[in-house]
C-alpha cells in the first residue's frame, strides 16, 4: 500500500507517499539531539487505511537511525509510542 516514508528536510516533515502522491505528513523540528514531532496528518481520502501508523513508524525508524531522541507533542505519535513499548527508549528524558 505505502510506497515509502521519506524525510523532507526542506519542509521539515516526514511524508508518506502512496501511488506517487503525498498522502500524509508528520512535521518535525530539530532541537539539538532531539526531534520534536508536533503534528501529523493523513489526507482525508486516505484515512482508516493504517497510513498514520506506517508514517509514524517510518519517522521513528529514521530518528533511531540518526541516534536522536523524540518529543511526541502530537497526540497520535504519543499514543503510538505508548502502544509500542519497543519504541519507548526513543523518548527524550
């Protein structure tokens, strides 16, 4: 279903691309070694397909690979991390 999750540094967001079109975004802001995730959004026509979870997982994978930690300001990201204990080590102290 999802073609890719990519980091768009110019727009400071992660994007989930489906069938060549951006179907959702997760905004981010770098604060030293911490990544703040304030907002996620999936296109209304694509909601209910699990794309939010794929997007957040892709963002967290990238953050982990970079050696940074995360501050989940967005309620959806916070809930995702809460429901996935294997991601909780990414939380900033």
